[in-house]
């Protein structure tokens, strides 16, 4: 690789993958299926609460990947820097959301457990 | 590692290693702009991540007010979700028409996308209005503050996207598919599909988990 700048890559990569009527339609069909499945699991419960929770989270993650691939055209041909910035963002969001929930649940627990004098 | 032999067939062989895609009609300016817009979207992810964290922390605190299970109507949300999903795929068809240089088809698909997006936003505003009328406005409880903050921010993004679609339709009419117009369409396409991805998180975490936990 003679040139590692982001600029050099996107030029032909964006050209390389912009999908077709077929790929957009397939992405739509998969998304529709995953959406209906998630809503159905909550509206007409067949699983236990915990399993339903796990199932709809998994369905959401799968649908995000499907839309990233078929609509945003993030695939093996994509710009390496697109992935690096995406992974960095996922890391930041995971720390932000996970860390917030973690510390706030601890604070709530401490306040309830120890009372004002604690 | 990204450039693969097969792709050179589209280019002048001598230029393959030196140009940055000019043979494709996409200049360095376009690829830099589109990558820059991608980085903006990643920063927008962090914005939404923050609002999701706020919502997740505040959601259990309903302060004696309505709970998610009492408030949310899932068939309504499913319809909203499908409007946004339809708008995402019709925008995709519009981009294909734009790349093929078909002006009328592009304008038609953009108009269809706008209609679905406007339908989504209209339903969301209707829902907000209904909640406020029922005394479940953002000031009612921490849960509702978090709800209006998160879902409202997504709605503002959709409204901005709708204005952008109108602006791009005007540019396609006025300037045709010159490079700058195509570049802006590519950025708008990323923006619009990105909003659909964020909505997956909204309907799962806010609506589905809300109803599941507080039914």
C-alpha cells in the first residue's frame, strides 16, 4: 500500500459499493422481518420475560448490522478508516452507556441501603 | 489491502496506482467530504449514546405518573417504524437513479422518501401532542423528560433530513447531477439511513423494553 490516507481509499471504495435494486430490497425485507419479529415477541408473548428481552436485543443488533451492510454499504470493500472510526465510536458509547448505568445503580443502591447518615 | 485486482478493470491501467478515483467521476474532494460526513455521523452516535444513557438511568423514575406500559401503543409505533423503513429503501432507489443520471426518477423517489419521512414525523408529533394532553408532558416525571429528550432529538434530526431532501430536489432540478450535487446526495443518503439505524435502538430500548418491563 503506497498510500494510507483516508482520502485515497474512499474514492474508489464508495464507487465500489453502492448497492443495487436487489440489495436494497433484500435489506428492506430482512429489516421488515426482524422488526415484525421483535414487535410480535412483545405484543404476543410466547417466551419468558428474560428470554423475550434477550431476543429483542439480539434482533435489534442483527437489524443494525443488516442496515449497515445493505443501506450504508459498510462491507469488506469499505474504507478502513470508516471501520476504525466506527469501532472507536462503539467503544465510547459502550463506556458512556454501560458506565452511566453502572455508577448510577451503585449510587441508588448506596442511598437506599445506608440512609442519610451513611 | 482494499484495492483489489478486479477493480482496476474500471480504470486506465497506467493511472490505477496514482489517481485517487478521478476516472470514476468522483474526485478526492468528494471522498474526503463523504468521509468527513461519516465522522460527523459517528459524533452524532455519541450524542445519541448520551441521550440513551440518560433515558436508561431516568426511565424507572416515573414519579407516580404514567409508566411506559400505560403510555406506549405498540401498533402505533410499529406503523411509525415501517414508515421510516420504507423511506430508507426508497431513498436507496433514489440514489441508484441519481447515479444512473435519471433525473425524473431521482426526483420521484426523493418525493416518495419525503412523504414517508413526513408521515413518520407527523405520527411522532401526534404522539407527543397526545401525551402532553394526557398530562404526560416532559415535566411530569424523569422518565418522560428522558423520553422527550431522546425521541425528540431523533425527530429533530428527521425534520432536518426532510428540509435537506427538499433542498436536494431543488438542486437536482437547477443543477442536474454535477459532482457537488451527487456528493451532497451521498452525504444525505448516509444521514437518512443513519437515522433509521438510530430508530432501531429507539423502538427496541424505549418502546419494546418499556412495555416489557412495565406491562
